[in-house]
């Protein structure tokens, strides 16, 4: 499985190729799926380009993408999406969603993560448990009664250094242990994105790639689209699986 992460918290300053409107996200998702992506992760945006949990924006974004692709569509619930709201208010926003995504990511180190995950499960939305390196997320997830109920675990390597990201990834996987028996998706960020993607290929784990995680191709050239990243990601992933 290779998930495409369309935009993340990036904005207009990161380049015109980052999709910020529902239509642009839908177009980018369609191109990425045509290139081989089998799942979509997106950060719905306000008109000014900020991540949001707004029911209206979630509905417009999910509907636009679903009109173009038949693969599952997931969104973020990251605390940065509504930084002025406390966990209870953020959860109320989610409970007000009128169009439900197939899944939503919950970062287990964030305040209110357990409650957010429980609310999503009650709504019938699958949960991706985001476990970030450099946080206590793995330990908190190990003790969580909701662990066996999540769709999968996103092992998120936040180390951006190409030379150390793989070691950080291996340490994070060790911290996760059995991960309640849930499937693992391993990915990195920025300079660590490609080394971690190749490690996922060697380990036979699901992964993701897209403009949220990196703006450049494996050769360091600026990526022109999510589809380009997916195509190169599949090549790197498959090459890593064939490597000893």
C-alpha cells in the first residue's frame, strides 16, 4: 500500500504545486491515484489556506475528492488544525461533520487523543494512530484500550536528516513493538522521507509519499506534483523490496 499525502500543513509559500482548494486537491488526488496511489490523506483548508476541522470544509473537500477517485480518503485531526480550541471543542467540531471521511489520523501524543479517537470510532470513521518519533506516543499507544480498534498505525519519523532517519525509524518500530497487532505504515519527512520510504519497502511495510512529506524527488529535484512523487515513490519502494 502506498498512500499519497496531498498537502499537509504546507501553504502557498511552499509552491503552486501544493493543492489548497477542494478542486485542486481532487485533481491532485486523481493524478496520484492514476500514478499508483491506493489511499489518500489530505488536510482540508480554509479559503486562506489554514488547516481546519470545519464541517463545511471537510464536506466540500471529501466530496470533491470522492467525485474523482474510488480509493479511501482520510483527513487529519492534528491539533494545529484548530490551535485556538481545546480538545473538547475540537472533538465537538469533529462530531459535527456531515460528510464522513473513510479514516482520520489522530496523533497519539497530542492532548485529547484518546477522546478524539473514541469519537471518530463512534461516528464510524476508521482511525489512523499517528505515532511520532521523539514523543511519548508509542508508550501511550501501548497502554491504550483503543489500540486494537484502530485501522492502522502511522509510524511517523520526524527526523529530517537523511543520514539518521533510518536509524530513528528502526528505533520507533522497536518502541511500537507489536502495535496491538495493527498494520503499520512507515514514513518520513523532508530529508528523511526517501530513506524511510526505502526502509519501508525493505521491511514490507505500507508507506506514503506526497507533498506533505517532501517537496523534492529522490535526486533532489523539486517535485512538480503529487503524481510525480507517487511514481518515483513506487519505483523506490519496489527497488528497495528487491534489494538484499
